[in-house]
C-alpha cells in the first residue's frame, strides 16, 4: 500500500479569528503556517488568499506574495484555490495561469452551500455555489495550458459522475486526482459508508483524499487511511483536535493525522515521496 499523502488546508475563505485565533490572514502568516504544517508531516498545502483584515482576496499579486512566502520557508507542494461565489471565472483562474502551481482546486459541480445552527434554528452562509459544465471546462482548459494538475473537489456523488463527459471530451486527462469533501450542508453527509461508495465510483487509476468538515474529520481520516486513500486536515475544514480542544495551528492538526496514520499501520509520505507518488513536478514562480 502506498504512503499517505497529508494535505493541510491552511486558511479557507470563511473562517475568522473570532472563531479560531490561529487562522492566518497575511502572506507571512500563511507562509509560517505552511512551514508548521510541512514540519508536522504535510506534503501539500491548500491555499486561499485573504486580505490583511481577513476578507477574501482573489488577486494575482496577493497569491504571488503568498506563494513567495511559502517558498521562502518550505518546498511543500502548493495547491491554489479557484473556488468563489460571484467572482468572474477569468478572475478565479488568473493566478493559476500566472503562477503555475503544481495543483489547483477544481470544483466539479454546483450545490446549495450553507451552515445550519440547530441551537439557533438558522442558516449561515446560505448561497448557491454555481459551477456549470461550461465553467468547469474553461478552468480545465486553462489548467491544461498552464501545466497545472486539477485537484477535483467533489462535494457529492454526482460531482464524481460529472467527470465522465469531460474525460470523453479529452479535457480531463489522467492521472486523475480527487478530493472527496464530506459533511458540507448541501453535499454528501460524512459517513464511512458514503466514503466507500464514492471511492468505488472513481475512474480507474484515480488517487483520492478525504476532506471531512468539523469533528467528522477524524473518523473520516481514519476510514480513508484504512481504505488506502490520502487525507486532508487544516483550519479551513476543522478547528478542533477533539471536542472542546481547539488547535493552535495547522501543524497540530497535521500532527494528529500523521499519528493516526502510524497508529493504523501506514507511513506518511514526505514531500519528495508525495511528488513521486502523484507524478508532480514543481514549477518555480515566474
């Protein structure tokens, strides 16, 4: 069985320091979190850009500054986000065209996206995350032109199925790399049977990782390890090491994931081993 590639989603776009003081905003802070995550065992960092005040930022200069700060500290594999709501698709992909990271996230379908509070009986962040086939194909063609591997983010089983016509068109090319995101309201619930179903639905020869939201992250990480997959942790997805124990950094979450790998009998891939395992070649910042 291959070694486990651990990814760390460092900051996300919604979470704030009021919710978790460890959320990084500035390029320097994100660079430091990338260093901590890599030192703890992460081979990949997934990055959204934030303003100094914590708001979302999709500008190419901001992503460039972040990438330079990461590269000054670690040779970790970088995965840049393209996810956004209400932002023109050209703006969502501009930083990928220019910076040519090894990986870029590609959302594979539209969905309702929300957070629901049972205690307050109300919805938060209630919107439609629109990713029509025309946009998916546009992003794929741009990534192919830039030599960037799409990391296909699937929030539901239908998103996995959406790959079939794109493979047939020849715009989605092997090797296929999937992130199976579980536990977002509007997407597939985070259970082991659902993970088994999704893994069985993947195209032959695919590599995959699980992304669990909130404290669901840890049982799903354990399930993915035993199923032979890879895992993603990080403050974008989950703040807690366990109930009521908030992580002080992305590194602490990666440390727990690495410990689970060893406890369950699998080795953690180094950055170099992950590059070889995934068939990636880092491209320097232009």
